[in-house]
C-alpha cells in the first residue's frame, strides 16, 4: 500500500477508520482506486475477507475489483462478499430459503419472462392485455417493489384507474411467481429486505458478520437498496459509500438521489471526503462540465479541476439534419484515423433510435463500429431457448421455461395441446388457479387425456429426456449438463436446419465456452447441496448488458448516455443536442426531471478525455415525420470562452428554398443566404464546417420558450426569412403520460392509458368515465388536467 500513489483526499478516504464515510467522487477522480485500496487496506491489516461486503453495480466491476484487491495484498480474497445488489440479495435468499416461500433452486425471471407471465395473470383475473399494456402494469409493480410496497399496501393507496387494475393484478402476479418457484429482479431486493427486517435473527446474523460495508455508485441506489444497506451495516456502523450526486441519472427506474444527499443526516457523525481532482479530461472540458452542472440545485457543492492543459475548445456543430450530423461525425473520424485508433472514438446519444443514421454513415465510409446496448448475448433467441431447458432441469415448476422449451424444436405440441395441458393442470383447482407445474402434468399426460397422439408422444419424449438429464446433474459440471441437454434434445441439429443456423450455432458455442470457464468457486458461499448447473444459472441470470459489452477490436463505440457512465474515451461526439430530444421532453414532466437530464449531459461531457464535439440538427426525422428542432437549452449554458461554434450545413440554400421562408434575410452569422453551401462545397461536402460564433449561447427574444415575440411577418421573433423554431411543430413537451387524469371538453374526465408520436402527430389513448375508451389527437383535443 505504501507504493500506491494517492492524492491527499484519496488517502484520507482510504485510511479512514471507524464510522460512516461518504466519498463524493467527481467524474474521473479515481473512485475505483479509492474503493479498492480501502478494501485492500482493511484486509491487509488483518480483517478476514469474510467480514467485508463490497457492493458494485455490475458484475464486471465486481470481478475487476476482486482482482485489484488480490493484486494489492498478494493473496486470495476467498470469502469476501463482492457483487451487485441483486447478486448479494440472491445469495442471501438461497441461504435463507427455509424462511421464504421458495426453495433454494428458485429461478430469476428477466423482464421478458415477467411480461409473458403477467399477460397470463391478467387474463386469469379478467383483464384484457390488449387494452391494458402488460409493460405499463409491470412498471407500476416494479416501482411498488422498489418502494417496498407489497400488494396490500399498494391496494390501499391506489388512486387512479391504472393503479386500481394493478392492485388487482399485483397479488395474483406474486402468487404465480411463488407457484413457479421464481422471483423477478425486483423481488430479489424486496424479499431480502423483508427477511432482514421481519425474520428474527436474520438481520443480526448478517450485520454481525459484516464488520465493514462498502458501496459503489451510491447515488444510483433506490429505497429498497438503501434499506438493505442500512440493515447490513446496522451493528458496526462502518459503512463507506462512494458516489457522485452529479451523476445520478437513474431516477426514472427508481433511484433516489436523496440517499446520497441525505447521507450525513441518516448516518450521524459521517466523515465526508470530496474527490475533485480529475485525472481524465482537459481543462476546457471540465470548465464546460462545471458550468452546466452548477445550475442544478439538488447537489453537493464541488468543482472538478485538473493539472492537464486547457486543450482544444469544445465544438458545437450545427447540422442540417441527422444525415448531415452523421456524415460530419464520420468525416471527423476518417480525418483522425491516421493518428488515433478507432477504439478512441465514441458517439454518445440520448436514445437508441439515434444510432440508425450513424450506422448508415459508418457503413458508407467503411468505418467499423460496435453498438453497446444492442441485443445482449443472453437475450438472443437461441441462447434463451437453450437456457430454458437448463432452467427446467433445475426448477420443474418454471412454467415460463417449460413453454419456451417444449415449443422448440417442434415435437407436435401446438397451441391447442398446450391449452389442454393447462386445463389438466387446473383440474381440481379453485377459481381457475393452476395448482400443478406444467412440466409435471406433461410427464404423465396421455392421449386418453384428450391430447392428440402426436402431442402425447412428443410430451412423453420431452419429459423422459428431462428426467434422464436431471438424474445425472449431481455428478455433472455445468458444461457437461449443457452438453447432455443439447445432445438429448437435438438442439444443435435443429439450429443447423435454420436459415441463419450458422450464426445461431456460433452463439450456442459461445454458451459452451461460458459454461466451460465457470467454476463452482466463482460463487461465494454457495450452498453445498447445489449442483454446478444451479450455480451456473444463478451467475448467468444476474448478468447485465454492460457485463457483456466487448470493447476489444478496432471499432468506433456507439452507446447511449446511460450506458456510457463509468467509461471514458479520448474523442467523444455527443449527438442530438435538441430541445425535446436532449433534454428529453417526457423526462422533463417528472419532478426534478430537467436536473436529471442536465446530470446526464454532465455524464456525457465528462466521458471525454481530449476532444469533445456537441452536435445538433435543424431538422430530424422522429416518429415517422420530419420535424424542426430547436437547439438544446444546455447549449445556452455553455461558457463561451471554452466553446467553438461551427456549422455543417452545405445545403443551406436548397433547404431554405424548400422551407418557403423567403430569401430576404440573412442566416445567423451574418452571411448571405447560400454562403454556407459555397463554403461547404469548396471544403468537401457534408463533412465541411464553418466557424459560426453567433448562434449558441446568445439568447434572442423568445429563445427560451421556443416561441417568437411576433416581430417577423410570420409571427416569428427574428427578421423576415430567419429560420425560427416552434415547439408546436417540433418535439412538443407532452404533458401526458399513462395514469394522468385529464378533462376533454366533450367526453369529460378520463385517464390516459398510452401516448403515441410527437408534435402535432401525437395521439393519446384515454379511458373516459362516461363514454369509454377513445383515441384523440392531442394538438386538437383541448385536454386540460383533471
């Protein structure tokens, strides 16, 4: 530890002794080093690894942290509990299974499994999934669990039409999960907190075990995670949390920034360390980041600084449309390839849909790229199909796995046969409840039970195959169990016969590689009786998208801002800086939404090490229509002395003629109309840029609202012919969302079920109390809040 280079603030955090510790770690300030070094110091000074709990937000981060700790102390950390909140919770639930309604062989349902099951549950309690979107109900249930609200508590607080439906579905959903011996992801935290807070002796046992608790990314914790941490650190009080309130960007999925803002009030006597020395970015990048984030009110005061030079100013590039934006970025990467590897470039954007234009531009230019956050490996159809067989081997009550496995490869078991199987499973039940797992019913089903002969034979072979492989599990490694499953059911042969079978087989081969690399010791405190396959499935089910992200190979990275948190790149292009897109209009409807969008912008800016370019388009294709766009309000907040405005719009003359706005005025920047196209053509087309020092932060009359003051002949605020922006014609900030109650001048009071589209094309599906369900065009409906 003496050889580890730490600045005074980092050393203060690492060497802190007893009591709560809050480390406010600004972007690029070395928080991982601090967290790792603190854990290594504690173990190096004699603390048994079994008495330390370290919680991270990805499995990948947990693995890297373990390796670094072992590198520092020069020995194994066997017994150290380190992992994500969900993996730690799953470990506790398996150990404490006798105190729960599940066995230790429970299945963890992903979002797809949960939504499929929810559709069946909705129908069983009398709600049509075509009217009530299962995903909307699932979102409400998820929010309830993260707030630690069970079905009874939720029902007592139901306040609108959608929540009344949820109140009926929620308890049935929970009963079905229990019947299938399954948890969804939110249950892992919900049930663990219930165990810790309500079952005698459980909290005291774990709180006594963990003398020190370390938590990374504390600003992203939700209420359930806060209560879990508080319980686990309740005996010794040695809780160290590391985070940055300026990077709290997951409020939309339940994270509560108050957890970090109120830490000192929750844990009296807490020592606070601020890490403000940035080791990543140039001075100009940090000045931009500091200037923008300082406008937020809900934050701890801090200011990043660096010993690096100021570096290049930040480019703010105005583009004609998304194609011009992508072409400009492509041209910049092409120009930089001579001195930089493609891995050094990243394109960041607010929504996944923005990747399309960049993909097309990169393909035309022959630039290799990777999209982080595409279809994850474990979400690919063939991988999920094979894993369904493995899940069913471990947990015969898993109906979701049964329905997926029995349908592929085809074995003569169609929809009607499955309906009959479900009828047999309900036989003897009350109120239509399924009392017996489908896999167990299938094992004894015969033609005499009303099944077609082919289906009965197929089900028998399927059940016999499961029984044969299951009998061998105690003596099998994870790979051997996988091999037996693939061979017994002919899965490789079935894939080979598909049109794209070669690619799908390659993915299954990769699953074999994962199983081969898996070792029982990879799972800390594994239950001795558990088979290797159980433990393998446990590790697989808790992987996140970022755990699978592969940054090897020369390629430009394309990634959403949320997924980019924690990463860094020498050159960053932050695209789509337009009002309504970033900040996102619907995000601003929530309390504190604009501040969270600003924090997300701060995250994007601070990913850049050497060069940062911000781009926006005058026009963008959204929701099936071309819309005008106003520059993002974040552009107004940039410090002028660190910004270089540029223009990438070679077709100015043609677009203005197409707009039909007249040619009497000058475009911003004072040039004659058409000058931009001449400059662009001379410099080489779409990739060309011109300095333009007039358009970014200099606010004109009416700029803030996007509506003109009426000085132009068409009611706009600028001189005749100037291109102005109108929110009604662009990304209108919709004041509507599922669950909002409104009043229609003709139909009366109703509740919004869904909202579609943007701008004047936006439509709302509303359930009115008097006339039933109607779909209205928002721009002309005359809606007002109820």
